[in-house]
């Protein structure tokens, strides 16, 4: 897919260009999706008592919240190729707001389970965010753009852990009981999701030169048929072993982050006998690292590419994964609260840098099937989260043991990165594109405030 006039600089305070509007709206939309997706997680201690849930049932709801996203992410990438990110994001946000607001009607494990299953669909928003920024930014900054937009979106996992207990407390101050309070609290992210969806429709466009429908009408973009059709696009991506290697890799980083988002608050609540608000605040620190950590992963990916081309991007991804595995094992062995918090932040740094590094590689795998590649790799994150969730649903396995085994898994499967290789012709082509994107721009770097 040949998209012209991509931006070669990220000017954070510039909202006048379609590239920067897409950048800011895409990360904000993903952030709000996290708010709805994991809004119930920091309130699980209250929900557990209200609905009389066992640890196994809580584990099953965690699995439900990320399992459905696997399927939706696969489909959403194809919709991006066909309809464009603007229409796709608007539809997901508006439709996704419904189950978020409706979870308050749950009165049993079964109804709560189904609600979390439906809410999980909005996790596919990540694929659209990465797709949209890839459409808007040139090779010299696409790693940074993808990592920053996704990282600031993932930041929603941290703000959710902090805000939802406060919203819940606000509901209690209005005089309602706890059983009604958590239900009313979930209406807030649902309403924000709906409003964001409407804003995305009016404030963004699919590509620098217009929407996909306009580009196709002008003959500047191929019709979504034959080799550019949804089925062929998916098949082209699915038969590439590198796509599945990155599928596993993304499960090792984003899948782990989703798992921590789901269990962190209740882990600190139970393990260190903290209050709900304090446990949520500490758990929120893990997600708040996204404000810069995932961006660093993309920045280093672009820097490694400057020196070593696409091989450099892959090399950096491997380093980040190994460091993540070591830090996770260390976190699992912490019994002192202050040390646990410190190691958790180090672990958070590397898990999020690994995510940024992964999507520093994705745009270069298959440009004709970008949506399919992004969808499959993105789905890998949720498959990883589902797989990891089984470690935390057993009554016979403590959360600390589960975290230790998860860290070992990351170290072993990091070797999948070695399957991601590029031909000499592709390396040369992308090196030339990188130089062309940089051009005569000798400014302050990829990220700037002007």
C-alpha cells in the first residue's frame, strides 16, 4: 500500500495537520478503550464479595476479557484495509460503549462473565491505532509514532487503576451502597467511549491525502479486491512465518501487560494487606510507565534501524524481551512492599519497551497486507494474556508462583525473535526509504513540541 505525504517528524503540539490529529486521536481513543476494558479490574475486590466469586471464577472472567479480543483483532485489521481506520474506530468505540455501561446489570457469575466477554472486543482498538499511525508517518519515525501512540493508549491501564476506585468512592459519597456503587461507576467509561467515537468520525481522516474512499475514487489507492481483498490479505500474512514469530513475541510482552493489569490490584490487596485505593494506586504505577516506556522502545527501534537497518530493529527487540523476563522473575520473588514496587517499575519499563520494539518491526513485514499483519500480531498479545491467565485461575497456585513461571516462559520463547529475518533486497529498499524520509530535515529529532 503506497501512501504518500507521510510525516517525517512528530510535532506534538501541532494539531493542524491530518497526521498529528490522527496521532492524538488514535492514542486518546485507545486510552479510553483501556478505561472501559479494564475499568472493572480495580473494583474486583468489591465485585468478588457482591457476586460471591471464587478465584477460579475470577480467573475465568479475566480469560473472557482478553479471549474475545483475539478474534476481533484478526477481523479489525481486515476492516482497516477495507474501510479505513476512521470508520472502523468510530464503529468500535460507539458499539463498545454499550456492554461497558451494561455490565452493571450483572447479578451472577454467568451474566458478569458474558459482560466481560463482550467488553473485551474494544481491546481490538490497539490494531486500529497502530494502523492509523503507520498510515501517517514515514519510516524514519514510524517506530516512535507507533510506540508512542500505543504507549499513551496503554497508559489507560494505569489511569484506570487510579481513577476507578476514586469514581467508586464518589458514588459511595452520594449515598449508594457498594453493590450499586461499582455498577454506577462503570457508566462513566461507557459514556466517554461513546463521545470519543463521535469525535473520531469528525476530527480524523484515513491517510494524509484523504479517506480511503476518496483515494480509491481518485485511483490513488487500489480497490479492496483480489490481491488487496480481505481474504487474500489475510492469507498473505498468515503464510509468513515471521508474522507468527511476532505473534508469539507480542504475547510475551503485551500479553504479560494485560495479565498484570488484571491481577495487580487484587495481588497487592491480598499479598500486602493494603486498602483497595492504595492497591489500585500501586497497580496504576505499572500502567503509568507507558507515558514514556513504550515510546522509548520505538525510539530505540528507530535508532537501531539507523545503524543496523531492519536487522537492528530485530536485535533491539530480542534485548528488550530478555530484560523483561529477568525483571519479571525478580518481581515474583519480592516479599517486601517497597522492593516489590521498585522491581515492578523496572519490569514495566522493559515489557513496554518490548511492545514498542515489536511494532517497530511490524510495518516492514508486508505493506500490502498491513492490516492483516497488525491484526494477527496484535491478536498474539491477547493469546498470550489468555494463556497466562490459566496460571492465575488455579486455587493451588499462588500469584507469586504464577509470575515466576511466566517470567521463565518469556526467557525461553524470546528465541522466536530469531525467526524474523529480511532479504538483502528488502534491507536495501528500506534503508533507502529511511534516508529519503530523513532528507534534509536536520531538526531536533523524531519527537518535537513545535
